[in-house]
C-alpha cells in the first residue's frame, strides 16, 4: 500500500492501517496565537464584544477569553468555548477593559493574542448610589432605632 502523508507530498510504502498513519497538518502541534479582529470588536452600554480568528492551519478545540480592568491588574477568565466572538455584559460604565485570548487543543495552548483595549459607554453605574441627586433625601426624616 502507498500512503501519502498529507502536507508533505511524500509517499511511503507501508502495511500499517491508514487510520494510524495519516498525519493531518497542524494536528500534532499546539495552536498558533489567535488574532483579535478590531473591526469586529465593539462596546455598547456596559458591554463589550470581542471577536478573533485562529491562525491558519491550526487545529483548535477551544478558546479562553480573559479581561482585566484596564489598570494592569490580573486578567480573569470570562469565556471558554469554541466560538470566536463573545459579548461580556454587566461591566462598569465609562471604564477601559483589556482583553486577550488564547487557543488550546489536545497538544497544548497558544501564546496570548495581542491585547485590545475597549471602553464601555459613559453612564452611571447603579452601584454608585451617591451620584444620584435623590440619594441624600431618601434618609431625611428617618431616625436611628
């Protein structure tokens, strides 16, 4: 039997089962560094959407998307899965977030992508009650028990 090893153009004579002998391009290597696509990334309200693409010829089983708060803090995992776009909701308004992504397969994981910085829309964060005009008036007339 003649077995053609994919991607090499070489042939070899073998009696092994083809299922055990075929080597697919990229199947034995860790994936390459994903590429964030800035044109497809966006911010709306207190949400950010990040989109990325794999390196060509890489076998990717999953991606890990991480965000930090824009102050060189620790990155936190916000998504793990096969999709190449993710929207993260419930962020603080008017804040810059840094995002990065890495790919993984059974052979290992890639380096992180380049970092992209995205700023959420201006607005009031409901967790900051002191910024509302009516806040102080809520407690007038109430006495301590």
